[in-house]
C-alpha cells in the first residue's frame, strides 16, 4: 500500500528507535505552521538550513544572529525573501544584566542592532534571553529589575521597527547564569507593562512545562504569545545542562496539553522546534529533520487543529 | 591575641580557599540553632554524626531513615536522648506518585512507618519528598493531585503521633523524576488545606531561592515553616544534578535575604545544613563541619539574630 503523503520508515534520532509513523511529505498542508529553529540542526549553515527547510516542506524558519552574520545580513535577507519562508523569530537579544553600567549600555547597543536585524529579516519577534546574575552578584531581585528596565528602554525602538520583543522565561536551572526571568507568570508581569505590539512572551515547552499554573498562565498570555517553541525535558539530565533538551516524545512533557493550551489562548503562529542536544547535533541533518516532522505530526499538530474551530 | 570563642584558620572545603574567619568553638551560644543534616557528611555513621555534632557544639541534628535503620531504631532513639541534641527533622517520607494503586498503597504503608519513626526519635517533622512523574506518565497535573491526596491520608496519622508533615517543594530540575511540587507557593496551596499542626512546608534554599515571589511566599508560610534547610546553588552545575548542591557561600544564593525572610516569618526553629555534593562527601568530616560552622556564622546566623527582637 502506498501513502502518497508520506515517505516510509527509517529510525528516529537520537533514540535509534524505529519510526512509529511515515514521514510526512513536502506539500503536506499540516506542515505549514512548523518552523525549524536553526540551532536544532547546528551543523547546517544558513543556506543549508533554508534549503533543508524548503525541501522538507516547512513554512517557516527560526533564525540565529550568528549564522546570519556569517552569511551577511543582506544576503541572508535576500535568501529568506527568495525562499518564501516565514521567519518565525530571531534568536536572540537580551543578556541585560551586568553590574557595570558600561556593560549594560553595551548590551543596549547590541540589542538595538538585533532589533534592526529582525526588521531586515522580516522576523516578527526578537527572542530575549534575560541574562543571569551579574558576575559575583547575589542580588536576584536587582537583576530582575535590571532586565525589566532594559526591556522598557528597548520597547519603543522595537515598535518603531515593527518587531515585538519576546521575553523568554527560562527554566530555573538557568536562573543563576542565563535567565533571571523564571516563569511565564513573571515574564507576563513584565510584558503587561507595555502595549501588546511592543512586548510579548515566548512559550518554550522546555522552560515552562513544570510551572504549577502553566495552563492558566498560557491563557493569560493570550495574544502576547509571540513564539511557541518545542523541545522535551529528558532524564537523566545530560551532564551539560545547556544541551539537555530532547526530541519531542523522548521525555516527560505532555505536548498535547501544552499545545492545546497555546491554541486555546488564540495563538495561530508558527511552532518552532528548538532543541540543543549534542546527540542530535551529531546526527545527519536529514535524519533529524525527518524525526522532527514525524514527532510534530504525532504529538503537536493534532492539538493545533482541534482548537482551530 | 587569643580568641577563646574560636579556633583558628584552616581551609574551607571543598573550595580549598583559606578560611575567612576563625572556627567558632563548642559552647558558642550562636551555634544553638545550627543542625547538621546527616547527609551533608555522608561518610559518618549515625554514632559518628551524633558525636561530631556534639563535639562541634551544635544543638541539633537532622536524621535520615537509612542510617537510623542501620543503627536500629531503638538504639538510635536512646543515643539521641542521651546526647541532649534536638532532632530537627527526619528525612524522608513521600514518594507518593505511582501509576499502580498497589504501589501507592505500599508508599502509604512506608510513610506510616516513617511517621512512627519520627515520633520515636522525637523528630517534630517528617520531610516529604513528593516523588516525580509515575513511570511512563506525562500527567503532571495528575501526579500533583496524587501527592496531595496521599498527604491527606497521612495527615491525621501524623497528628496523632505529634509529627508535622513537611512538604518539601523541589527545584524544577527535579519535577520529572523526584518532586512534582515545584514551588513554595504550590506546597502552601496543599498545606493550607490542613491544620497547621498537621501539615507544614520545608524551606530549602537550594530548591526555592529562584522563586519569583519567594519573600512573599515565605511570609505567607509563617508558622507553617517546619524546617529551614540551607545549601547553595553552584555553577557550573555538577554533572549529577542530584549532587549539585554547594557549601553556603560557594554559589549564587543570598542567604542573608532568605534567612531574614524566614526569621521575619516568625521561624525560631533549627537551621539545618543539607548539602549533597561528591566533593564534600570526599573531604574529612571534621573539615566539612568546620567549614559549615564558619559559613553559618558568616552568612546565616547574623540574619537570624537581627529579627529576633
């Protein structure tokens, strides 16, 4: 029996288990909202990532500033325009926290450049990683206040460029050294101080799946959701916590539950697969992409549809 | 110049840095509320831990069920009674979550034994580690509900034994595999369903330091705080997340801030040093104890005093 909408078999990466379903083929309309975050297949250059995303039939790509800079901003922008792909987000701005005012000013300048790049690339949102405690500091309340203040200074600039700032709450495993905004609730407390077309929030399954009232907070977020990113929480936790994200379905996150909540909140944007994992980076990009497509179809896409009535 | 209240010098463990202050001597009244959690010096037997705690001049010890069982419950109880030490807590009950009702019944039975042991040892509280997601389950809401239900079944038994159940919210790094109660706020939502002499909460710096509204939640906890445990959050995070706690002062936690909040909430009980760390376990127990005394005097004790007016 042939199924023209799919290609067959193969093995999932990085688990090595036989695929549980055929791989959806390019042109399958159910892939329209799927976005590949570049860092999921870190071995691909920007050109390769655009080509791989097109060949797989996705509608969108999530870009990072570093590979964009390597290609050159204007080259990258023209490649994207020619491709017809949407840019789901640009990663990343932020890193606001520092003891030295000169460092905070430097971060502000860097974020201004990031906003311009997002606008040039047609990215609707710039993802903001708030930054951790300043070197040697234990003043978490102060660091959180610094992050909020820095966002306030960027918000009107972002608006003028047609870019919405997306605050990414980060799992508390990263509070000390990467992101002092620790819950979706806390991100919303900041975002709600600004107009909805200036500051929103990033819902990343890896970071917020454990949050006690996550369903209510996603509902509260509503139109402030500027990006929905997916990746799993796996155990045992890999030794390098920065690379501890797993392929959807390999871990403990209930993607139906989260995706349903995001859809019910009114989100109709792209779903960006963002996984940092050494085993996935070591696998061939095409195999990673095929697994991403299957897992998306199995675990996420049905819950996007259900609530689109 | 001699300082009769202290002994000199030495090196901190595990950092190897020269001690920043003399080690307080036994008899120093400022040590009265300090408790050694047995697992901080895991190489000590119960007998050695009691002796080491007495020799250092602490007022209290935090016990674990396993070394108590090794010594024998009645022997352990008589040793404790003879020592004059308070038992700050017994670790640990809990592990409530399981898909199989038979496993949940077995956990209930085990918790009944733990309550009896706490009563026999004179421990005012039994620390409850809720347990992670049941094997193969992604139903976090359901697991949290199981934990709350199990606590409801134990609460009257604990009260009859004069033991308060202490729900320990656990850092979200452990939500999947160890503790589904992830914030002090969530622990209080459960505890407040019961009388204050049945169910309280454990404030462990390592687990809750990052919580966005931690100061308010500690204030809310008030007389429900049945244990204050201290240990630091260090980076880079050790590869084994279960052993990722650090000596107070070696990491990112502001102990003055947390301790002041706990004191302001009215807590007048013991301060239990609980650190799981392979490097600390590898160091001589006496050196660990000396470092604990110094760091306690430097980072914690002054903030207990300040608010005891």
